[in-house]
């Protein structure tokens, strides 16, 4: 599929009325877990597009170009509302959060498994283990407070057990900065960097905004804490993007990425009603892409081929269970931390590293680290933590269900105890 070769619709023909905008939510009891993930992914993708459009407009002195951007952005806003409306009102904040973290794990795994750039793949694998741990901690909160089985919510497609412990994830801001890709990067790499940045940004925004509405103090504090990690992840991934692209080149790449994702969703969706929506929105994005190419040619004198040679979609995105992939990454890299643009095992990290200074500041009292307390409180009530685990944990230190480990990936020497 090459969206540049498709005949675009007229932009104004994409505008819909209020009834169409309202849409019809999925049934949370029967929805396929990967349909829920696609809804979250495309909601975040549209948010990224809208936000980029506003930033572009605020840095653009030409009102004729601003009007063109406003037209595209208005339709993107309608697309986002139609997607957001697919979430049912009876799906709670925490249930929806489980979907966010499942998306983070299976999306990151899918991207990493096909990523041709070793440095970008390493960045994906590194953050993967942190989102995997977040899923485990939110799952314990869900089962502990609501008595809802998280494994049923995800269709048992993903395991729920410790990753790199959240308490070990807090790094100095200097250590979240990465080396960017450049214009010569593989097209798949460019797509992956844009997709994961948008997805993590949506997660960060969701936790920043929704945490204050949660109805227990334990939950409020957990959202606040993990939202800080999502800030780190957005820096981590956002730095990978090519900083030398012009605004119009960036607009073209954003629209191409949306076309790619909607086409991937259309090809992999199992819900016939939502599949039709993905197809409809793909057709709208083709029109946005052609408009972006027109603007690039008009204002910068460049053809779209100079930014996206060929235009043919690379291998499509297909999110599937990633249990084996996650287990391998856990086994190989759970004790890694970040050292400026690179990574090193915690045991090889100098004692005077920024990582240890920052840890002493934010984790001054482990009893106040909510991601740790959630598990310890659950264990105190039930004798062991909540997990959905199909076999022994690949890391022996994380296999004990009667205490929450706070040393893996954080302490140079791990004692026999968990804390």
C-alpha cells in the first residue's frame, strides 16, 4: 500500500455531524483486548497530531498556511472524538489503565521485534521492562481494591509479574536524553520512533490528568508516581526523533504515520464495526497526507519523495502476545540503568553517578514509595502478591511473591532479602 498513490477525498467531505461524532462504545465485557489497545493507540496518535498542529501554528507567521493547518487540525479533532467515544462509560479509570499498560508492553515489543536500528531497539527494550512493571502494580491495585481479575481483562494475553521494579526506574533527567536518528534512517525506524513517542505521551497525559480524580489515596499516589516515569519515557523516546526536520517535513511524516497506523488497524481489526471506522479514517488521513505534500511543495519547494522515498508502507504493525519476548528481555537486561545516552549494568555504575544521587533524593524513604507500598500492602492482606504468571520468573530475585524487591536494577549489591 502506497498512500501517495491513492486518490484523496476533499478535505471538507471529512467533516461529520454531531450524531456521527458521538459514536457507539464497545462492550467492555466482550471486546477483544487488542481492539481496546488499538482504540487507545489511535486516540494517542490523534492527540499527537493535534498537538503538533497547534505547535506548528504557534511558530508560523503565515496566516494562509495557518488556515490550512487549522482545517487539517479540525478534522483530526473530530477523528479523536470519534475514537475516544469508543470507550464505554462503565469502563473505570483503572480498568482503562490496564489497557494503557498492556498497550505499552505489546506495542513496544512489536516495534522492537522488527526494529532495524540497534540503538533504537535498545531504547525500546529498556523502557519495555518499566511499563511491564507498571502493569503488574496497577493489576495489584485493581484486584486489591475492586476485586476484578486483571488477567480476565487482558484475555490472559500478557503476564503480570515484576519487571524492572518501578522504584529502580527513577533516573536523573540528564540520563533520559538519547541520540537522535537522522534523515537517512530507515523508514520503519522513523515510523517506530514517532509511534512510540505519541503512545507514551498519551499515557503520560492520561496519568497526569486522571490521577487526581481517582477515589483512593493509594491510587492517587500511584498514578502520580508512575506519571513521573512516563515523563522520563517521553523524554527518552522524544529525543530519538530527527530534530533537523522542518515543520512541514514533520507534518508530512505525521500524516504518513497516521495513514500507516490506520491501515495497520484496518488489516488486523476483528470487530467489523470498528474495522469500518479504521478504513474511513484511513481515507481521511490520505487526504491530509496529500495536503501536507502540497504544502511542502508550495512553501519549501520539496517533493514528498525527498522526505519519504518510495512511499510504500513497510511491514505493518500487528500487536500480538509478547510473553516470550518480554521474558527474554527481562533475563538479559533487567539490571540495566541509563548513563547519559547509553546504558550500563547497575553493578558497573560508578558510586558517584547521577543515578545514585537522584535515587537518594526521590526514594529517601522506601515506605513512602507508593509503587512499593501497593505490593507490600497487598501481601500483608493476602500473604502473597497478585500475579498472572505462567511459569517461574526468569529473574530469581523477582520470583518471591511474599515480598516486593526494591534492589534489582537499583543496588549494586543485592542482599538475600527483598528490600
